[in-house]
C-alpha cells in the first residue's frame, strides 16, 4: 500500500511554509503520495511565491510542477485576498467543509496528517 502524507500549512510566515515545501519534496522523493493543503494565513503566500525575486520561489514552482499541492482553502483564500491568484495558478479549491477543505476526507483516503 502507498504511504500517504498530507501537510497542512496554516502559518502565513514564509520560513515556516518553506519547510512545508521541503518536507513535501523529501516525502515525494522517498516514495510517498504527498498532498499540501494550504489553509489560513498561508493562503496569502501564493501570490508572493510566484515572483522570481521571492525566496523559495523556485521550490514553489517545483512543487507545483510535481502536483504536490492538493488544494487551497477557498474560504481562507477569499478572506486573505488570494482567491483570484489561486484560480490563476490553477490550484484546486478545498471547500467541502463549509468553505474549507475537509481533513476527514484525507484520513478516509489513508493519509497521515501533519500540521504547520
């Protein structure tokens, strides 16, 4: 059976989110099925991370290319002003729990959940 990990990023601090991306890359390279769930204040970072001058922009591009971002919280991206950017980037909206992604659905799919 495939090992699965969901990394849930809440913190809108770039250094914290950079570690989520590094962990996701590490797990993926070691054979895990990885899904990053971008929640809360972390949703505001996606607009900065597409700018080449932003630290960790190349890492963000790499994890997007590899399909490691499972979803972004629709409600939080609206609240943080990053919804339009999320749509522009083609990120899947997580909104199956009153506008937020359901972590229970990840558990049902066999994922272990880590929060940051």
